[in-house]
C-alpha cells in the first residue's frame, strides 16, 4: 500500500466514522423528540451495513419499541446481544421488547423480560431503572413482596426516584392490609370451627333422631 492509498483509506474511514456518529446522534435526538419513524429512516442504511453494531441496535430497537413493533425489535436486539453479550443497554432494551405492553403481556413475555433484566444486573448490579421495571412486572404478577423489594433496591441506587418511592409506599400499605385480612379470616375460621362438633354439625345435634 502506497502512502497515498493509506491517506485515502484513513480519510475515508474518518468520514465513515464521522457519519456514523452523526447518524447515531441524530437518531438519539429524534428518539428524545418522540419521532421514532424518522429515527428508523435515519438508521436503516447504517443498520443494514452494520447489523451487529450495539449502538445502532440500541437506537433502532428503541425506535421500534416506541412504535410497539415488539417482534421486530426483539429480532434486531437479539442479534446484536448475541454479538455483544456484555452490553447492558442491549439487555435492557431487549427486556423491554420482550415485555411489550405490561398490562397485556403474558407469563412467557414477562419471564423473558425478567431474564433479560436479570442479565443486565448480572453485568452491572446498579444498572439504572432495571429494578424499577422488575418491580412493575412483579406487581403486575401480584407478587407484592418481591415487587416491593425491587422498588426498595431502585431507591438505594437512586434515592430521588419518586416513582419507585410511590410504589414502595403503596405496596407497603397493600401488604399491611392483606396481612390484616388474612388474620381476620383465620380468626373467623377458628371461631367457626369452635361452634361445631367433631362430626361437623352444631353441638347438641349429632346423633339425635328425627
């Protein structure tokens, strides 16, 4: 390779690198402005050339998630995470894509999302927002104690997380009320048993002939 060839190659690579960064920044700006369709249009040519690039996949996946195109987002993010398994943001975006809309997600979708979020925490236990999202999933499942623990951990990581604090306090009240109802039911059940004889009939009636 001659010196002129090297300079030309370096110049081309520098231009490509600049375009890469410009496109990523532009797509991020569009996503912050809630314009996912435009972000996808900007990213598609770059993503076609670099399908395994984690940063491109993160932004493309985020845009597809905003459009609720969960399956397509999973496809892109899964391919990228296979190539870059230590990238935390890929795992958190993949979790969001697996989950879809929480209120309508099924057990399988929730299980996949939980596994992806836990993978992110395995890489970085202080990954922002992951414990909060896990708390929401467990709350949806009715696992209040597990949900509360996740919100508590979210607050330990970010004491200013007002949403996590709101849900932790709300769940604490719900768990107190649930425990009160359990005790009340046990008490009523015990009193009911005390009023019956061994054969299940009211005392004094067992064995009486009609």
